[in-house]
């Protein structure tokens, strides 16, 4: 009988250790993700209503902003394989316009909507957790973000809340360098859109994740340093049937700054790489039925003004026709070309000329 009790105690301990490792991995992702289905039945599941992930960024060298990733899911398999997903469309800055900038300009969620963290948990590292109830550890994990995979590690504090619940929290903020994930150019986009300077290209990530054993009844857990309104899943754009006028205008303004609609040189033929952003625009137009959207084309100053205006008109029309072909009502879309007029930068460098070659979206009320 003693042997049987010891066996089940050891099995419970191993499961707790695996759960701790899973959560830890999650905390370092910086941001958020989309649910992932596991092939095998997991032992533990992340409780999103009791878990918190925040990251801090610094702008103008001294101003610190704290943001959250709200929609998080995770599982831990019987074999110790941990997987956690972050819905980057659930980034929460407290202001809709800033949320949209983070999504479309920084994370580029129209191409990379989720981040994923995976880890292999060693149960031996948490062998004393049932008796000590609290253990500090270091866990290696792999973070997939913005199309880049990188091996990292996290220092964590694992706490057994009960036999069926485990908390994994950051011992100290974790530094995540945006350059490691190809996000450095997107810092420039944020600075231009928000008219701010000196955004530090490193984020400090903190977390407190709670995992619950599958089949158990979740206990009420009060997350650390977070109110009820700061924790848990939120409705993203995908769950909304319509946007307010302000939300529509925010999205069109930010989508115009992505620079993610591409043409062949001196041509109005759309490149296939434009597809993800066009799909995003279609979704926004569909949820702004009271607005008419103008697709505006612009060029740099190379060539004659007449040729540039004609090219910009053809490019704007090509985008408008692509949207109509995918179901946007024709009466909700118009196209106009402005050539080299209204530059957003001096036409003195290749980078600035690229900024001037652009497609923008603006909206007005539909006539009754």
C-alpha cells in the first residue's frame, strides 16, 4: 500500500513539474496568440481567466508604457511537451488606436497573427515541488514570433496553489530584443505613426500563469497585481460584427501606413505578397457598412508628373478592383491617383522614395 501511495504521489509531482515548465515558456513570448490543438490529450491546461502577461516598452528614453497580451492558450502533454499560443490581435494598450498600431505596424498580424512557445519539461527539476510548494528554476524554450524561431530561457518561480493548480511567474522581467525577430524596421513605423522618438528596441516581459489539471474543478485564483478587468480573454476584431466610426477610421489610417501592398516596378500589377493586407482591408470595410472608402495611389518623384499620376491612378484602381472581386460592394469603394503630390518624405533617398510610393485608405460617410 505504501508503494502505491508513493507511485501516485510521484506521478502527480511529475505532472506539476511539466505544467510549471509550460507556463514559464509562455511568459516570455512578449506578446499573444491563437489556440492550438494538441495531438495528444494534455495533462494540464492554461487557465486564461487567471493568467497575466505584460510587457513594458520605453519611448522618448524615459516614458514607460505597460501593455498586455490578453488571449493566451496552452497545454502540456503526458510526454512533457509544452505548447502555448498568444493571440497577437489581443494586444491591449488601453487605447484602440494604439492597439491597432501595435497589431498592424509592429506585429504585422495580417501576416503573423500568433506567436508560439514550445518547451520540453524535465520532471526531475521539480521533484520537490509537492513538499516545498515553491521552486525557482531556469527553463529553456523556443519562441516563434514574426516568422522567426529563437531559443531562449527564462528564470521562473513555480508555486503549487493546490494539487490541481500550479502558478508559474517571472522572477524578474525578461528582456526580449525586437531585432532578434526581424521587428526592428517596425519600430520605425511605430515612431512615424505616433510621432514619437527613441522607442527602445527591447521589451521587458513579466507574467503570472496558472495551469489547471485536466478534469479538476478550477479554484478561484486572484492573479497577482491585476484587477479583474485586466485579466483574461477579450473580444478581438474577428468577434465583432461592426466597428464604430472611430474604430473604422483608426484601422484605415493605420493600414495605410503598413507599406504592405506591392507592385512590380513601374507597373500596376499587384504582387501576390499584397494578399494578406488586402484580406485585412476587406474585413475592415465589411464591418464599416456606413462608410465609403477611397483607395489613393501615390508615387515618388522619379519620372514625369504626368506619368506618375497615371501610374498612381492605375495602381489605386487595381487595388479597388481586387477588393470588389473579393466581395466588397462596388458602391463602397472608389479609386484616385495623386502621383507625386502629397509626399510623406523628401524624395532624396531610396528609403524616402519607398515611403512615397504607397497606397492609402480614407473613409467618408456614404450618401443616403
